[in-house]
């Protein structure tokens, strides 16, 4: 048998094998294919990636919906909270999560965790309480740059396992700088009673006069600094 014929036969066998493998896989829109999509989505979402415990990952129910399927997936994480919690000082407490993921035509259309966390948009749902964060520590530092820039380190508190950092807003009038730091908390939800912390660094820029003293208010925490 010629070498060319052997090559042709080998190529044909490879093609047939690939076709057979493709035929054995479930289409993305099928129940099995949609399940793979849902499970992969949860595994790649920032909450599970941050501190999810792989061995606790479990599909607990499947429901047929219009043009697709709704899956309930449960897992434990090593800390309370949602999303990427880098920069937060977290208490180590095993937290159980329940994610409900709807897949239609092979695509995730909704994904809600514990009824409060929008997994697709990485934010709490609308029914949240915004409040001033308790401030535990404020430190002013000066960066090695020209001109010198002023930075502020802020350590704040998170009152329970469902409270997350929300936003920082800065306002300045003359020699007084006001910084508002807020957290967000879902209404009507029972949360793990675990107090945690977050840390933020804020650049105030370089528009300061040498030798002048400035007042810095961070929520109800007040300090002063002198520009070197």
C-alpha cells in the first residue's frame, strides 16, 4: 500500500473520529448542554473564583422554562460576601450560596445568587440600603513624585456577611477635604453576623500648598495633615 494511500486513510479515520465525538456531545441548547453552560458560568463568576470550595459545588435542581432551563447550583465559600473581595479584610467563615441560573438557546439570560446578588452585572439587586461606613483608621501619606501627591489609606467596617463596599465620593472646599465612604446591604435578608473590614487607597492629587495645614473628614472621622 502506498504512503499517500495510508495518509488518506489516516486522515479519513481522524475526520470520522471527530464527527463521532461531536455527535456524542449534547447541543448547547439541550438540557445537558445548557447544564454545562450554567455550571461553567457559576465556576467562572467572581464569587466562586474568589473563594468557592470546589468539592461543595452541586447541581440541586433543574426546571424547564420557556426555550430553556433553570438550574439551581449550590456551593460553599470560605468567606461571606459576593464578587471579588480583594482589598477587604475578611473573617474566615464558611458561607453557603444558592445560585439560580437560566439558560436559553445556549446562553445565560439571568443569574441570581441568594436572591440578592446579580451575577451577570456583578452588583447587589436594587432593594439595598446605602449607609455611611464605620471608619476605623485613616492615614495620610505622601507619594514620591513631582509634584508631591497626597494619598489617603482608609480602613472601614462591614457590619455583617451581606454588607459590601459601595462607593467613595470626594469634595473639597478650601483647606477642607470631605470624603464620603458608603456600604450597601440588602433589605430583608438574614445575613451571617460576621463583622469584617475593607481597605481603600485614594489619591487626592497634588493641588496643595507647601507648609499649609488641611482638614480631612472621612465620614465621622477627622484628622489633619501638613503639606511638606
